[in-house]
């Protein structure tokens, strides 16, 4: 089996996201539903939601814990913010799935997990949303735990999920060590993709993207500055935004990784090799997409 196709400008040029017509409206570019953050990392919601819009999504809904909903509505005036049940620690509770069924049905893409810390409630919420149907979903951070613990429930979506673990999260999900990953990162990423019937984005200096059938891509243009708080939240939002525009989950993952990396390169050239912030990455997403030919 191949070591994965290298992500190059030529590959991206031959596999562009669906074009946005000049005279289309916001419905043409799709709606994203963002479930992210909590009392301790509320800003992750804004990073993910803004990145999804910068990637070209047309409409935005945010599902927020009740205690944060009003503040997020003021902070993100582009969004419709839905007030949902929360845990004692201020994160979305699993019961929020019932509140969100209608919103999920209207969305073209969803993203859950950025900034979430509580594994158990985030994982159970992710599973309930997966079982509710709805659009393809990007699953990040604590929300991935539920899928790992109940793979039979995740498999029902058959390639409509995108999981975005870094090496530590992947090791925890598979019950292996980081040394195991270092020895066979692609093999283990393929194992995870097959186990959960999901597109897996194994983040790192070389990022691997693997579809459930084992097809793989590798992106080698990592930048040291991307290893910063909130960077993964931005990536999750970009992937969700591309899905909302009509890209397949695998295509959105490949393009999202490339655009995220290129945004880091632009900041490294303008600011410094390290020290730029995730919030600055967000502002580079739209020009980066245009530069790569995906606007």
C-alpha cells in the first residue's frame, strides 16, 4: 500500500473545492454549526467559527452553553447563537443534542470539540449527534473520546466524520504509545480510519490524512509556529467551512491542512518563525485560500 500521496500545488489545482458562483447567495455556500469551547476555553469557539467563515461558509450557527451564549452572541455578530444545556463545569451537556436536532438538520457541516476539556460529556454529546444524522461532522479534542470508546456507533456515518487528533490524542485513542506512532504513523492512522469509518487527520510536522478505504495523503510543509494554542481549533473550522461549501470530507481535510499550513507560512514571513497567534492565522485563511486557488 502506498505511503500516501504528497500534497502539492499540482494536486490541489487538480482537486479544487466546489466553485462559488459570482451571483450565489449565502445559502449557496452552506451553513456551519459549531459546538466548541466552554467556560475555560470559550475563545476556541470564536477561533473555530471565524475560521469556518473565512474558509467560505455562508451561514453560521453556534451552540453555546447557556452561561456563555449571550457573550458569544456579542463577540460573534455573524452567528445565530443557540443557548444549550451545560455541565456543572460550563461545557455543553449531552442533553444539548435534543436542543440541536433541528439546527443539525439545516446545517451542511458541523464541528464539535475544539476547546472542550471534559472527555465524558463531550464524547457522549458527539455520539448522540452522530446518531442523530445530519451533515458531515469534524470531531476534535475531547469529543473524539466518545467515538473511540464506541466505534460501532461511529461507524454508522460511513466516511462522514473527520477526526483531527495530534499524536498524543491519537496514542490515547488507539491505546498505543507515541513511540508506536513514530514507528508506524501511517499504519496506525489507517487502522483508526478503518476502525471508525472516518477521515483521520493525524496532525504533526508531517500531517497525514487517511480516508476509511485506506487512501492517504501526506502534507510535509509543517511550520514550527503552528504548534501554538488554538491552532488546531482554526484547522477544524477551516475543514468544516470547506465541507459547508460542498467539498467531500477527505477533500476538505486535504485542503484544510494545506491552507492552514500556508497561513502559517505567510505569518512566519511577516512576523517571525514562531510567536504568531492562532487568532492571526484566522485572518490569513481567506487570502491563503485564494492563493491556493480554492476561493
